[in-house]
């Protein structure tokens, strides 16, 4: 463990910023801004460096979140979080894996900046309400109310059922077999009747501008994949704490697909195709609580 608290907690700070922003690039910028502020601090006056650093990164992330929220209003098509290659130990931490899943980060996008900060800090990182209040500039009582509202909002939208990695692997393998074979019935069997597909091309890669829903519609669309991309390379790395698909035609990375499994079937598919969001899938991201 390094003697410099910033270096010791850098992975934690990145994780906080990433969960608040859904973008590794923006999270990197926030961590760098936090470092610049930390460099000017009188270390002897800081009693709890971890709490102090989390407070700085939260404030910087809130500033950035308000800026990117406006930018995302002009985004072409659906906006999805930037996927990250993650290590098996992230998946072992069930709460961390759920909090960084593409499904959860997408739900967090529906919260306001302060609500998102409060929920992430308290529910994921166990930051006390009084420390959160100082970070977001609210009273402890107000923060408790914000946390309650945010929890209810997220609970109504998050996937209901947690599945084991073994079950997720089995479902993903069935899906992959049906996809590469162009097996329409196999796809219909592995997809939930109300499955939803959300694709993010950002105007830079072909992608549906709106979600596609319904087991039959989605299965028919996916059944054409085998004809459109025969012999394509597909791997199943750990992305955002869960087994995902990496579709890499001709050796040039094209799509990251993460899935939500409920009751033994896929209920959601998130396909990131924007090339500006695919740069973090060759190096494992260090995520920590």
C-alpha cells in the first residue's frame, strides 16, 4: 500500500466517478481534477483522507454530470454507458457487480445529478449521510429524503431477480449458439416474450435509434445475424461485472453486448456500437469499493 492516500484510493475514486457518470473518459477527467485539488491540500489538516478524497471526487463528478447531461440531450439515438472490461473479483462482489452493470447504470441515468450521487455514495460505498451532505451541499435530513426517493425510483426500474454466474453463463451460451446458427426457434426460446434491445451507435455506427421490443420481433431481427456476418469472431469476456458478448468482425472490434437474465431467459440486451465507447475493452478496469 502506497503512503500517498490519493494513489491508495485511486481505483475507488475512479469507481465512484464512473458510477456517477457512466463514462470512463469523463471519470478519468474527474479523477485527474481531484488529483490537482489534492495536490494543493495541507495533508496534515486532513483527518480522514479517504472521506476527503471521496468528497472532492463527488463534487467534481456532480459538476461534470450537469455538463454531460446537457450534452446527452443532443445525442443521436439511445445513450448507453461506456462498457468496461472487468476482472472476476468484481463479479464476486455481488453488490459492486450489480451497481456497475450496464442495466443499473442505465437506470441511474433516469435520476437527477444529486439523487444519483446520494444513492451511489450511500448504497454502494456506505458513505454516511452526514458526509454525503457535506459533499453535495445539503442537510443530512434532506439527503435522507433524497436517498429514500432515489431508492424507490431505482427499485421500480431495476431487474428483479439476481442470477448466479453459472446460470448467466448457461443462458448466454444458449443465446450465442442460437445467434451464430441463425436458429429462430432457439432465439425465441432463450429470449423473454417482452425482451427489449437497446443499441447505442451515437451516430457513428449503424444502430436502431429506438429500442426494439418483443420476443418474436427481436428473434427475427437477430436470426439474420448468421447470414450477415458468417464466421464472425465472438468472445464472452467479463464486462461490467457480468458475462457479455464481444463481436469482433474481421479483427476490428465492433460491438459489446451485455444482457439481463431473468427467470432463465434474456429480458434485456444492451448493444454498444459507438466506437468512441469501445476503447476500454482490452485493458481490465480496476474497480473498487
